[in-house]
C-alpha cells in the first residue's frame, strides 16, 4: 500500500468512524428533545444500546472491508468473523437486551406494578436493560433477567389491580387426556366467585402417574382470606 493509499484509507476510516459517532449523538439528542409520548420515549431508550452497537459493528465491518480492498475475496469472511466475535462476546447481555425489547414492546411494564413469576411475587422497583427488579413483601429485591421472563408464564397487575397469589397441588384421577384435566382446573379457578377477574390462574402439569396426574394451580385474589374458598372449589371440581 503506497503513501497515497494510506492517506486515503485513513480519511475513509475517520469519515466512517465520525459518521457513526455523529449518528449516535443525533439519536441521543433526538431522545432528549424530540416531542413524543412517554411510552415511546421509554421504548426508544430501551433499544438505544442495541442501535448504537449495530452502528459500531457496521462501522467496524466497513473499515475492515476497506483495509482488505485489494483482496475482495477475503472481505466477506473478515466481516462475518467480526460479527461472529462480537455476537459471541456479547451473547449473554445481548440475549437479555433483545428479550427485554421484545417483552416491553408487547406489554407495558411499570414501577410499582404487581408481578408474579416462578414463585417470585412482589412489586416492580426497577426496569433495567437486562433485568426486571422485583421487591418481595419481605423487602428482598430479586433481579429477574428478561430472557428468563420471556420463557416462563407470569402474571402482572397495576397498583389498582393488585392481587395476591396462592399455589397448591391437586391430584386428579386419569379419565381423560392431561390437557383436558388442566383445562377443567383452569376453568374452575377462573370461574370461582372469589378469584381475581383481572389476573388469570395458572395451571401446569407436575407429574403423570399410572392412575392419576399431579397438577400445580396458582390462583389470585384481592384478599388472602379468599384462598381457602378458591382452593376448595377447584378441588371439588377435580373430584377430591
């Protein structure tokens, strides 16, 4: 590479790097001063690190291609290698970040919202890029990674719709397919007078036995005093 090519390549590198930096600055400025609704601004702030990472990767790949301009056959492999290393190095945070973006685009999560997920029940105290922070009734704060939240059932309600959760097991004699028994238990819990009308009960299969199945039922109510009535109604429907 002669001196002229070195200068030309240097200018291209500066132009690409400067362009990427300028786009990042403009995007951040847009989030601060552009008129938009609060939910939209929150969503854009959530995806900002992802957008900036993509811009940096594009700039790095473009610069690498410039250095291999005299070997065009190698350029695509260099680009793929850079992208592969970047994704591998950032896989864990990237997985949480992408899951968080998808979950928050589908439904609203807000502070002080009640949530129940995988035995963790409490109020949302923090909404981060990689995790949701939940404060339990005993004051302990638990971080729930977004990718984990995307893989399991969860229930949530606003502060005005708060409900308590109660989990119990029911053994049902096998007479139909397990899915039909689960549906029956779900309907029994949902239609109980004391159940919360805003948060659906959760029913899952724990164990299949020779003559019966063991199910786990989680029900919700505004007052814990209602739980015995709901549990009794569900077990009565199950024939126990």
